[in-house]
C-alpha cells in the first residue's frame, strides 16, 4: 500500500488499482447511514468529480453492530482505531449531542484529520474552538448540515454573499414546529393533536421538547448569527420561546389579518452596531416570502447590504437531505476548499443587544376584561373568539411592554410581529 500526499490535509492510497480516499463515519443513525447511502448511490459521479479517485468508508464508529448492512463489516467500537489510522483523512461526525461528539471531533482535528459534522449542539457551543484547532493543524472543520439540513446556507453565506455585510438573518429552522403549525391551521387542530400526528409520521421525537420549546432553532440561529457577524453568539444569550401556547384561534386571527404564524430564529445588526438575536413565534406578513414556507420545509432569509433579500428553502431534516449537505462538505474538503466558514470566540458579549431594547408590535390573545385592555393599551381593535380577546398592540419598547402587560387582569399569550 502506497501513501500519496494529495493535499496538506488529505491522503489517498492505491488499492487494487484504484485511488481511494478513506473516511470514517462516527454515529450510524439516521444521518450517518444516509451519508453512507449517498456515497454508495453516487459513487460514480463523485469519482468523476474527483478525477477518478473514490471515497472509501473505511470505518463506522457506533456502539451497535449492523450485520445486515453492506458496510456492516467496517463497524468499530473504539475511536482510537480511527484516530491512529493515517489513511483516514476525513471524519464524519453524525452522533448528535455534546458528548462524546465534541471530544472525538477535537481528537480527530488534533491528529490532523478534517471533521465534517451535522451536530448543531457542538457547533453552537464549541464551533470557534474547533475551527481554530482545525486551522492550527492545517485541516478543516465543516458544518453545512448543522443548520438547514439539506438546505445550502453556510456555504452561500461564506462564499456567494461574501461581498455583503449581513443586515439580518431570519429563518424557519425547525421542520417539526413548522409542520405542527401548518397542520393546526389547515386541519383545524389543537396543538396536542397536531403534535401527536407529527410524532406518528416521524416528524417529531418521542420527547419533542427540543423542537417545540425552541431549543433546536436557538442553536441554529446561534450558528448563523456567529457566522454572519464573526463572533460566537452563545445560546444562553438568546431569548428562546416555543410554540406550545399557540392555539388554532391564533392562527385564524393571524390569517384574517394578513399574517402567518411561524417560529423564527432571527438575528439583525442594530443601528448602534450591536446585534439582536432571538427565537420566538412571530406574525409574518403574507407578502414576506417566509409566510409561504409550510409543512416540514425550512426557509432562511438573508438580507445583505448589496444583494438585498435572498431566500433559501427546502427540507430541513431527514436522512438523505441532511446527508446531502454532509457529503458536500466531504467533497469540499477533498477538493482542498480554501474558503471556510469561521468566527472567533468573543472576549465578552457586549456586542449582543438585550432584546428588552427592541421596539416591536405584538399580537395578544387574552381572557382579560375589555376594561383592563383599555387601561393598558388604550384604543385597540379587539376581536373576540370563544370568550378570548385578540388584538395587535401599538409599537412598544420591549421593557415598556412588560410593564403594560402587567396591567391586564387575565392570562395572555403574546406573539411578536415580524417587521
């Protein structure tokens, strides 16, 4: 076996007359198995792109065995097997969760192996560190699949939109929530029924809390904001609200008034130079392109100071869509891609503006009396359905709105208006 240096961080070797590029897949669940399937399905076209070289899945790291899978004989249970093999130049991390994925990725980069991941938790929490480690060791840390699944967004932001200053990034980043809201409106369902339907179809996990509470979207907008503005935006600095309080009547009211309700992750550059980042349900105007993104589809709007508004839309999850983005990163690494996504850890988070300083209008649904609504908000146009009052507030500073809402004599649900 003869080792050739193809690039500073990629090795290939000859075997049975073929030039092979060896990779390892860590985690063989939905995404990891999809990566293997994609590589096998499109092996010929990949080889043509790579000048006759072939991608060889040499190892699969998992706690389980897969005796019935065509690559079942390549399963290993010890990370050191992969780390100690110099023929493995790219490690695909599709394990999910922080540990042991973070430690394994760090070790691979330290051993001079590029890492490609779909793991939004690791990227959001440790992306800057791992990108710096990759640069130090002359390899790559790639994460296209960590935000939009099969939707290309990281690569366009760092390449195609490189001539722009990013004004804002807004996205429907969780297909589960988008599906639930779509089904609630179209089929006149309550939240719990729509959630059960999503679970039955495999769109929601048995424990859906990360999706419906906004945590998944929060991690993704953390990554996009960090990429857009060049510094780590920690998830703990992001206001995070979910969709479990939304009712069918909220969706009806929104539609009747020219809006759609969507769970959005949003980041924008403010006039004072700081950035505002949040995850929350929003009333999105019907003429906004995100309002028409429904079911399990994701949509991401990027506004640049030169190009204006650009929309990216597609399936944000699933085995093959996500694998598509992972394998694209693998090909970029092999092609010796020089322009990589990056940001740096910040010394402090003063550049992140507290949401309390934002000015916004809001939709309110409440069982409060008209008297207390009038006392709090003055004259507003109230709609009544099933004993509840619904209205849109004037614009308020967030901190002032909290004081005004405290004047209501009943419970309320609030959804921000997207401007």
